[in-house]
């Protein structure tokens, strides 16, 4: 039976960023020592990149950040305002006003924490190879100022106490493991789903401690093949077969042993691997003609959004994964993590 949707059913936590997205050449990647398909945190040497992108290329400004992207896509598919709530930290500036406005337009129940210490975070999105590659350089800025006490805000506290599903990108591990653990423990006590994303290859390496603190609470874990390989290497799995890695992650210690962990690994155009209870299922990716691919930025976020939209409605894991694949396919045919019109996903 399909679940009745209500306000704040899904709570997403993450780093709100304003994407500055533009089609560039490989030369700018080389100049800043960037890889064509990667996601990194900005260092001092990257700071001139943002202004260079704005001045020398045609750019789009898109309300983003990994978790916000995912809940935006879920919200779009659900077509009912305020089902998806979101928390993260922003500055008090024009960029945060854009984020607030865009979030409201997208139907998100956003409860930002505001700081005067730093400006709203931004992310340089460098699109190359006619949209097939994207390199992300995130300047977290105000997003790094999120503090656990935002959970004490009465409106936020109410959402945390009443949500049915909780999701955090792995990127949020770099900001507030205290918040992730507190919310994960609430989910555990209430026997609700807690979902997380590996998010980037550097996270299992440099934030291994935080990731492994959160892992026992994770009911559903998302990631791509590069992230899964980094996780496996860092945890001494000594295997590189993607199915075996996914299965191994399902067996890691878990606070709620009565709910088997599900691990979902995407592999670009290769089949999606879903591991659960000792077995794996593969889901093929429909071929999208190369001339229709505009921008792969946000495809992974859209995948998660598509999955969550169906899962919180009470649909099966099978339908949720198929919707995830469909949503990612929609996003790669648009510039940035953007959508127009109404969703036309049909379960098959």
C-alpha cells in the first residue's frame, strides 16, 4: 500500500552551495591541477578559479550542494510541496537569498542555519568533453559553519523528531559528524531509515574515522565505483570486484541487525549493483545517445533523489532503483542538476 505523503517525511542534511557552472577547456583543468571527473574541496590555490570562471566563460548559477540536489529531485518527482526538508549552513548574503528562493520554488522545506562568519558556499563546475566530464571544486565557506545546536531550533527539532527517512551526503562528514550521529541515533531509536552516500573518493581516505563512526547506522548506502574502490582499499578489503565490495560493505557492523544494509553502487554506463542479504542484483543503464548528453554534473545526486522519491512512498527497492536510473538519465540531458516540466517516470 502506498504511503500517504506529509510534510517533512524526508530530512536531508548537507552543505548548501551555489553552483557556478560553465563549459570550459582542458587547459583550465591543467592550470589548477584538476581531474576531468572528480570532486574536491578548494584549497588556497583554487580561490582565483571562481572569478576566472565567471569572467571568462558563460556560467549558470544553480542552487546546489549534493544533498540539496537530491532532495530537490525527489521533491520534483513527488509533486507535493514540503515532503522533503533540508538543513545546512549559509551566509547572510545575496547567494543565500538565491538559495532560499530557489529552494522555496522547488518546494523544499529548507531550514538554513545562518552565519555572519563566512559567505555562502559555492562550487565551481567545470564541464569538459562536450558535457561528458565534470570537475567539481567546492568552496564550502559558510557550509563549514554548521553547528549541532541548529538541531535545537524548535522547527528543526520537530522535523528531526517526526521524519520517516533521513539522508546525508558523505560531504557533510567534513562539517558536522556530531549532527550526523545525533540524527542517525534518532533514526535508530525510532526504527526509521538512515541513508548515506560515499560522495567522493577522498572521503573514505581523509574522513575515514567519521565515515566509520556513521556506518553502523547506515541502512542504505550509495556510491559510485571510484568511491567504492577507495573505501575498499582504505578498509583493507583486498578485493577489487565491485559486486564483492558491495557485499562486503553490507556485512560491516550495524546497530540495527534486524534491517539488512543495502548497498547501491553506480558504474557510469555499466549496470547498477544492488547488494543485500548476501546477493547482488544488476540493473542495466539505458543507452543515451552521446549527442543528447549535455552535462553529467548532478547525475549521482539525481540518482539518489529518484530512489528516495519512490522509497519514501513505500515502493519496492526494485522500483526505487529503476526511478533512480531514470532520474539520472533525465539530469545528464540538462545543464546542471536542473529539471523542467513534470516527471514522466513510469514503473516497469
